[in-house]
């Protein structure tokens, strides 16, 4: 059974800084997408919501047209009854029968008036809902154009970056294998607790990157010696010397360039 390779402290530090560079590049790619995925999702949901609203309006229109048809049929039936009652009045035997038929005629005429009133109301509702459908359709057309533009924008970014991101994630996993688990866990914990995602930083003007607290000269010497993993006592970030950082940045920049070709 092959013995597992032992990594020196310097190799671990280089791997940690490389991991930081890779993760920071992944962060850049995701930031470049920005809010686009959410914008596309929100616009899509908005368009779908408007379409459902229009469908509901159209269902209402069908129902109103059906009601108008029913009222028109009712009016025709009432007119036929009036015609029949008036014909019957010509053959009545006394005034009581004539008055009774007159009341039936009057009742049917009132029913016709009421039905015509309902038709006018339904027609007004149809007109109102038709305007609402037209307005909603105009909004849908505008939103759909905006959505298509955003989708194309997002697709363009995804096409440019998805392959690179996958390769970077694979590289990050490879790097983690050369770092002991406790350091990886510490790295992940620090990264998740800071806004900029920087868990491994260099010393800049006597202080750790992103911090204003000065690091004592003796500690700086120990960091440069690369004999043990040093952390900033204030932020908990892992510290590497500027020379090591520059060497790894130059190396990783070449790798990033290959990925984007």
C-alpha cells in the first residue's frame, strides 16, 4: 500500500493561497452574473401571472357573452308570449279575461326591459374587461421583450463562464486534497463569515489584508519563514507572506488565462 504523501507547511500555505485565488475567481464569476438569474426568474413569474390574469378575464368574457345570449333568447320568448296574449285578447269573452291578458302582456314587457338592462350592464362589463385585457397584453408584450433581453444576457454570461466555473470548482477540490481537513474546515469557516470571502490574506503595510491591526515584526518574520500556519489574532484569517503570494498569483493567473481560451 502506497504511503500517503506528506505535505510541507510551505506546500500547504501555497495550496491554501491557490485555493483562495480559485474561490475568489469563482466569486467574481458569480458576481458578474449579479442579480440576473433572480431578475429573469421574477420577470418570468410576472409574465406568467399576467397571462393567468388575462385567461381569467377571457373566461369572464365568455360567461358574460353567454349571459347576453340567454337574455336575448329570453326577450324573444317574451315577445312571442306578448304576441300570443294580444292574439288571445281578440277572442276574449269578457273584460276580466281581457284585463288578465293585459297584465300578462305588461309583465312580459317589464321582463323585457329588465333583460335589456342586464344586457347593457353585461355589455359595459365586456367593454371594461376588454380594455383590461388589452392593457395587460401591452404590459406582457413589454415584459416579454425585457425578459427575452435579460435571458439572452444571462445565457451569454453563462456560455462564457459556466465551463470556467466548473473547471475552477474541480481545481478547488483537487487543492483541498493537499490540505489537511482541519485547515480546510478553518478556511471554509472563515470564508463564510467574512463579506469578501477572503480567508487567506497577505501582509500589506505591516497589517493583514483587509485589517488595520498591525502585525508585530517578529510574527511577520515567522510568517515569512513558512514553518507553521499563522493566523491573524483579530480576524482569524490565515496569513501568507507577500513573496509567496506573488509567486502563486503569477502561477494561477496563467492557469486562469488557459481556462478562458
